[in-house]
């Protein structure tokens, strides 16, 4: 299940605890600290990159939160979890990807309900109705990252490591 979404401060504590407890593989670097952009207690963004040096791959986690109308809580309005080969970077060394770039998996809700992009066709939007074993809306960012770590070690498919099938 995704982290707490009630307010920025609860999310920030949750994220920092999970981040601090994560054991990065030896070939993994963070080109910069995770960026939590605070607008107000109920509106914030988070972006985080992990880059692997051998082979050159990366993870990008992005989430956006906004206030629920009439309530004093937030909701996650957008998320994108990407894991795939590193094809190019910007001048700061941050991955600079395009939607059609090769990938192992991307789960997002950009422009439509939650869907999955699989390595066979990065431009294909596979809806939840074709995914078994995984509820896309409920994927936790740390579970996604840990599945990528396991994929790199085990050589098993990312579908196996995340626990999903495509029908």
C-alpha cells in the first residue's frame, strides 16, 4: 500500500524512515537527494532517482499529492514508477527519459487510470483489467524499488519480482 497521504508531514516522516532503512546495492547511486517539494500541508511532490552503474539502469519515482476538496486530507493524484536501461542523462547526470525508451517496467496513472508498461512494448498501456496478482493503484514505492533490486540479483523477470502477470 502506498505511504500515508493525509498530509505532507506524515508522508515525509514515512518516506525518510523507509529511505533511511533501505540498503542500496554497491553499484547504486543517488545522483541527488530525493526531492520533496512542499507547497502546503496538503499539496506536495516527490521525485527520486536511483542509478545503477553495472549495467547502466535506473529507477525514477515520482508522486504528486493535492488536497481533497472540502476535507483536511490529501490524495495522490499522479504517480509514475519507472525501472529500465539508462539511455541518456541531462547535464546534471539525472536520467532524461522518453516514453518510448526501453524499460523493464513502468507503472503510472499519467493521462489515464493506473496502467503498466512492460518491456515488450514500452508504449503499450496495459490496464489493470489485464494485470493479475498486483493492484497497480496500491503499489508502494519502496516495494517497487526492492523488486528492482531483487530483479538485478536474481535474474528473474521483473513481473516475477513484483508478482504480476499479464493476460
